[in-house]
């Protein structure tokens, strides 16, 4: 993982080795930035030294856009920067905002992380418990529990330890080959056994709808009726289904300079879903929503806010039409943090329908969530520049909403969390 901090360090090394930093001093809290390249032709002239403006100009009409390399600096007038512009990879301006900062290393209330993939072993358990205690993480739910002997082994490790109440597991089913003779019976039986063995939910990965194949080689659609016995088994077993469908809509869109995730898609080209080979984002959403509606007795935890964190009106309609669905907040913090007032209203109105999850287990990243949810801090950094090139703002959620988000909703929706 490349963090903002790492980029800084790399940038400084490059700048120093190129001799570009010179005598410049940086603010104490931040490393020195590489110097901006000078305009060709030397230094700038002062106010008395004659007009200095854009290197080139162009006029545009209403609704027209500036030509590439130019920006609209006055209404209808485009200008080309006099200095060569930096690439978005290198442009990291220091914020000059001086505002109160309230770092939150430890959550205000105990937290259940419903979305983890950390497999606990005798080797990493004590270290993990120490980290969890300092963050106020009470329970970590590993969604990658698998099935059969592997799952039993993981349960054994947890139950045989002195931290048996701090870890839980969800089971998985094998989706490939759905529709083949005996598949339904086998997978339902595996799921029943996994629950007997200690699994407290079922996790469905994003391969459903994207890469999972039926026995005949066709794409396994999210709402394929062959899957209904699985959803119905979950309802009968009184376990929730944690489901991740699709990815951010921008991963399905052209990777051009309009794409908010351009940098991420350029760093991880494999995250793109070329539309000649994959279903569209909207097609996957439609399949998912039909499946949720057709299985009203099954409780679904819709991972990553169903990828609707950027459209809270749509997120609200989703919850309004599907009473058996709740949202999980993993990996979409940057959506709430850039619209904190609307997000705050949403979390208050739907306070019984949101659950905390983080996805990647990285102890240094949890405090960003606590800060967005708990404080009213403004204009602060996110932990991954390529996810979100913008700053975050705090939502200052009320205590009763925080409690529900952090643990109470999880305890209600996932009965297995209550059994100690
Ligand atoms: Zn995950």
C-alpha cells in the first residue's frame, strides 16, 4: 500500500538527490516539498514589472470547455500556465488552513468491526488484541472463514484462546458451478455445518456477478434463482448475509480525465472493468436489488454502503424500499468526509441501518474513521491519496448514533455476536 506519507518521503528523496530543495525550510510538521519548476526564461517580475499572465490565451463560448492545457481564469477566457504544470502525482500543496485538530486514536465507544479479513493465529493473537484494545475495537469479524475443516480450525484457534469473545467468523460458499446437479444441496449443507461449527454469518464476495461462472460457463448473475436456496438457508439459520456487489461506479467508467478514480485505476489497472467484458455498474445494482427484494426474510449487510455513499439520496431510497438491508461503511469513509452535513443527516435518519466495518485490517487507519464520525474537525487528510484527492470533514455524530453505528446495530442484526 502506498500512503500519502510514503509518497512524501519518496518525493523528498528525489528532490534532495536532484539538489532542488535548496535553502527552503518546510513547516516543522511536514517534510520539505520538492521545489516547483521555474518558468522558462527565469524569475517573475513584480507588480511594477509589466503584465505577466497566462502564457497563451483562448476565448470560449457559453458551455464550451477550455482546450487541453488551459484553464478558465476569467469568464470565457482560457489561459495556459506560464510554468509547466505538475502532474497530479506530484502536486501536493501544503494546506494553509489552521484549524482545531482533534485526533481520535481511540473510539469513544466499543466497536465491532463487522468487515475484517484478518485470520487470527496463535502467533498474531496477542499483538492483535493489544492493537484492538488501544483502538477500542471490541470484536473483529473475519469474513473469510471459508467452510469445512478450514473453518473448524479457525474456530478452534479462537475458542481455545483466552480471547474467545473478541473474534468471530463468517462462512463462505463456493459459487462456481452453481446450477450443476447437487450444487445447491452441497452448499446449503456446508453452510448449515459451518453455522453448527461456529460461523455467525455468510459472506458473499464480489466475484458474484463479475467473475463467478455457472456450470454452463455463463456469468452467475447476482439474482440467479439457483442461489435462492442459499439466501433462504441463511434466513432459516438466522444468520445475516454480508454481500459485496460490484465496485465503485468509476471502475466501470472510461478511464479518462473525468474519472474521479483516474489515479487509482492508473496505479492498479486491474481494478478496471472494461465494458466489453463485464456487466455495467447499473446492471449489477439492478440484479442485486431484485435479489434483495425477492428474499425479504433474509437480512443483508450491503458492504461499502452499496457503493452509494456518493449519492445519499439513492442510498436512502435503497433502504426505504428494502427493509431487510443495512449498510456497512468499509472503505468509503472519503464519501462521508466530503459531504459531512448530508452524511450526518443520513446517519441520524437511518441510525438503525448503518454498521461499522473497515475491510483491510490496518491499525493506523481506524482513527481516521473515529475522527470523521466523532469530531467536527475540518479539512484534514485521508489516508489514501489515490482513493480521494480531497480533504475530509468531521460529522460530529451524536452519542446514541455512534453507539448504534459502532456496536448496537451489529449486535441486533448478527445474533451470533451476542452469544459470549
Ligand atoms: Zn472485504
